[in-house]
C-alpha cells in the first residue's frame, strides 16, 4: 500500500482467471487525489486502439498468439511508451496500458478477453 503517504491509501488487486479471459479488479482505500494503474507489456507485444479517442478498448497482438482485447468500463485506457529492464543495465523500449481512475472513483475493473 501507500500508507506512508498522506491519506494512507491502500491498494489491493484481485485476479480472476477464466477460460475466456482474465479480470483484474483494482481498489484503492483511503484518501488520495489521483490513482493510475498500469499493465506493462513485454516488448514483443503490440498494442493498438481502434480509434485515437482516449478510452477506447486496446487490442494486444503477438505473432505466435491470438489477439487479446483489453477493456475497462470504469476508466479510460491509453497506450504509453515505456521501458523494460530484463537485467541490470539493459533497457528495452516497450509499451504499457494506462488506466487512470476518474475523480471520486475508488476502483476499476480491467478485462482481458481472448
């Protein structure tokens, strides 16, 4: 959690795996001004959105796997550039999916469907 920070917020995450997908339920308890969740992707995973509009579902692709759709009804999703560090001194460009909680919200449910 983030109990050392003002508001003493505590984050919890529940993973629910089913044959057709994965649900990730993030919750934040306590006082906080903003909260952002990120799903960091392996560099070989390509992420795209059907439209440039912030919040659209994200599609994940890899040459040796089927597509995965990522959606969040509670908050907008965006794709951002990042880096992956597989070892000390090694930095590889990658992407992550960003999910920012709307003002006043304390939870988000991200679904990955395959």
